[in-house]
């Protein structure tokens, strides 16, 4: 019985170790857009928002969680 528990624990630990990099790679942001800091309008790629396109002085993407109020504003602007 102890051996079964040990094997189960090892299997769960191994799956968590192998799953971590896959989840991180799936959430990797896209490359910067060609417009850089001078985007003419809102830049959204999937669930990623390009911050300089909304006036934020940071050269990076922000992840917008699906279902959040911000996500709805990006999908259905007023």
C-alpha cells in the first residue's frame, strides 16, 4: 500500500514539473508590434493589450483576463 502511494506521489510531482513550462509557453506574449510607441489606435492581439497604444509609457504587453470588465471593454467598445 505504501508503494502505491509513493508511486502516485511521484507521478503527480512529475506531471506538475512537466506541465509548468507548457503553461508558461502558452501564456507568452506576442512580439512587439511594428508601430512600437507610435501606434495609431488600440492594439489587441488575442487577450494581450499593447500598453503604449493606450498611452502607458511602458514598452510591453498586458494580459487581459477573459471575462473581466476590461476584456469586455476591449471586445465591445462603447
